[in-house]
C-alpha cells in the first residue's frame, strides 16, 4: 500500500481513537470523583 | 445612540491624549516593526518594495491589538467599567464611541506608517485616492472587530494572550484585502483589482459595526 | 382606547424600548444579509483571486509585465520536452496556448492532458512563462487506470 | 444502572457500535477503491477526507444552533451551553484531521503540502477561530457569563462555515469543486467513488454523534464537580472562620 494513503488513514484512525479514549477515560475518572464527593469527603483523623 | 457615541469617543480620546501612551509607546512600536522588517529584508531591496503593502498592514494589525488592549484597559481599571455600564448610556453608543476612538488612533498611525514606508522602503506613493479609501474601510473594520472582541476577552487574567488568539483569525480577511488593494494602488492598479478588494473591506466593516451594535449590550451586562 | 385614561409613563416606555432594540436587531440583520449577498455576487464576479487562465494571462500580457502570478491551463499533449533540469511544455486554456519553461522536477502525477497551475512570471520581453512550481489541479471525476488517457485530451478540440 | 462509572449508556453503546461498523466499512472499501488515471492510488483518500470536513461543518453548525438556543430567553438552559462547547471541541479535532488528510493527499497529487487558495486558507482560519472559541471557554468565569460570551463568539464564528463550503465555487481554487456537484451521473466509476464517499460521511457523522454524547456528559460532570468543590471550599472557609477565634 502507498505510504501517503496509509499515512492518511493511519493519522485519522489513530487521532480519533486517541481522542475517544481521552473523553471516555476522563468521563470515568470524573464520575468516580463525583460519586465520592456525593458521599461526602473522605474522613480524615486529625 | 449617536450622542452617546460622541461622548464616549471624546472621553477615550481625551484619556489617550493625556496619557500619551499612544504617541509615546504604540506609535514608536509600529515604526519599530517597520524598521525591523527593513533590517531583515534589506539585502534585497526589491523584496522590500514588493512586500511593502503587506508589511505596512501587519504593522497596523499588531498596533490594533495594542490599541484595543488600551481601550479595554481604560474601562477595567478602578471600576470605571461598572460606572460606564450604570451610566445609562446606550450600549450601542458606547460601542460606536469606543470603536471610533480606536479608529481615529489607527488612522493617525496609518498616516505615520505610510510616511515611514515611503521613506524607509523607498516606495513611490501612487494611487493616493485608492490608498485612502483602503485605509478608511480597513480601519473601520479593524476598530469594530477589535472593540467587539476586546470586550469579549476583557476581565480575564489571560486577556493579553486571549485577545490576539480571538482577534487575529477574525481580521485576517482585512489583512489580505487591504494588502491586495494597497499593492494594486501602489502599482497604479493596471488590472483593476482594487475595487473588488475595497468591496470586501467595506462588507467586513459594515458587518462588524452591525454585530457590535447588537452584541455589545449583552456582553456589557455580564461580569 | 379611551382618551380620559392616559397610560402610565412606564407602560409607554417599556414597549418603546423593546421595539427599538427589536428594530435595531432587524436593521442589523438586514444590513448583514445585504453585505453577504453583495459579497456573494461580487465573489462570483471576482474570478482573479488565485490564478489566471492562460487566455486571460495572454490578454493581460502587457499589464502583467514580469510580475509573479499563477497561470492555469491544460498541458498540451505531446508538447513536453525535458532538457537538463528544465522542462519545456505548453499549456492552453480556451484554445490559447502559452509556452512554459519550468525549472526543477515536475510532480509525480505530471502528464500530458492534465490541468496544472504554474507559479512564476513571464520572462522579460517574451511570451514564454518561466515557472518554478507546478501544481496539478484535479477534478472530482474518476476514470479507471486502464481507461485510455486520450479521452482526457479529447474533451475540447480546438480549431487548428 | 446506578453502579456504572463513566459516561456510557445504552445509547452510546449502540451509537458506538454503529460508528465502529461504518468506519470499518469505510476503511475496508476505501482502501480497495480502484486506482484512477488522474490521481493513481491517492484517490482512495476520498473515503475519509470529505467525510471529516462534513463532520466538522456539522459540529460547528450544532455549536451555533445550541448557542442561539441558549441566547433565546425562552429556551435558555445550561444544556445548550454544554452542547455548544462539546460540539466545538469535536469539530476542532475533525477540522485538524481534515487539514492533515488533505495535506497528505495534496503532496503527491498537487505536488505541494499546502497552498493559500480560498478553501485551504478558510479552513485554516476556521480551525484558528474555534481554537480561540475553546480558549475563551476555558477562561474562568461564572457559568452564565461563560455561556453568554461563548454563545456570541460562536454565532460570530459560524459565518466562516458556509463561506468555506462555497469558496470553491465563488473563487478559483486549486482545490477541486464540491465533490457531489461535480460528478457525472453516467460514469460508473464516479458512482463507486460517490458511494464510498457517502459511506464515509455516514461513518464520520456516527463517530461525531457518539463522541458528542460522551463529551456532553463529561462537560456536565466537570461543571458539577466545579460547583461541588466550590461549595466544599466555601464550607471549609466558613468553618475556619468559626473556629479561628
């Protein structure tokens, strides 16, 4: 396969995958943080 | 609306005249830009001659950023912005006044830069009528767009970097059209291209003055 | 409306203010639409922004001088000659041909009968175009590789 | 579904599946397109490049529509603001990819990576405009202020989209004309290319929708967490103030 064609497809698929992973991963970490915050801040002994 | 505009424009111009920032800092900066281009490109005088129009308008564009920045800075200091908002002046009038003040400063600057280009770049000033029309239309567009985006970016700590990012893409058509029209004017417009570029400049100016008149009110209410 | 019940000042002012901002919005929208329409009409007219077709460049030869410009035309089949690092060929548009001398390597897809955009200037005192960049201009039509290339060139036949 | 973490749901699962299928089909068919006389193998990039451009127009159009809905007092709701911001971010990704794939196609076919014709210049401006929009959104400000500001900026910026779309007809460009308007109906090969291109449009649209749902949910979580942390901070400050003396 031609290098330019491969580069065009490759860059598109990789970028879309990277962006999608970033969004989904951020959604996970945020919803975890949100559920922790909703159940109150972690109790610390002082 | 118009009376408010005159009031605000007079106020801004008086402040600029007293503070002398425009004459002592902005104008020298613009001339410095011209000189730097001249030093960088002096090896080939023909390049300088061909690029004169573009360099002139790049210098104007950079100065516009400074002028807009000043015009907004005047309002963000010591609660004058709140005073202006509560003054009962028509927001459209405030917009037109601030834009007019910026436009007056830019026009003065363009005359200075024009003389600078003639002297430093050894340009034969031809087509003065077309050049004057170009400068007028481009200045109105730059001042209107600058004032509108200036108030968008105001009141944020990152204003210095945000304003160029917002404004430069918006006024890129002005840079292109003004450069092409000036090039054509300097060459005596043998191909008759100048009116088309002037038309584009006029359309841009009309559109951004219109946007500003409508959008300035809601933007001022915030914050 | 009865004349003996004058409306309150507030009642009169509020709707007037409202109407005014409405009116202003309407005027601005109309002006912006008009300006855009002007741009479109002018844009349709304004065909000289990116390149000149070969026939226009020849017609404007005297005004153009040795100014740099972009020139568009179809490579005349059979006109391509390579000599050293120069390529000589002719491009034509609307049956007006321009001789071209190009310095440097032509792009990979440069062949007879394709439309190209050339960057350069007319050489002083001649009608030969000295080009230093060839860009191949493509259309959205697709022909299979095994199809014959003559079909491309035969599209427009000029009177000899 | 109370114990799920993340922004997935039945909707995103089905959307994601459809998007993945369409994208896989586009790539498979796109890579097996026949080579053509004018462009050789490079015409295979047509399966993705126009689709990416279309998706970016769609994204910026959605941003503008959502911004208008926020500005209209009767439909004002924070959800339109979140939708506008999320859509613009995805649009920027698609615009960047459009420029990248176009450049990769242009190098072998035109002979240059980049030219300053009307279409390419406007696409670059479009990218810069929306990068500015995203920067404006990131400026710390109360939610309402941010929404109003960015809604106005979005409505100003969207003008570039139709101008860009028709630029290839209004001005002479090195870029070819609008693909669908240029094909000849009788040409079989045109039919194949148009078919694959349309599949690319569908695939990119589905990818956009899937990303958008996730991104909006992430944006809502971000805003909610901001509010919560603000509330927690205020609370702590109050307690400190009470304990201090």
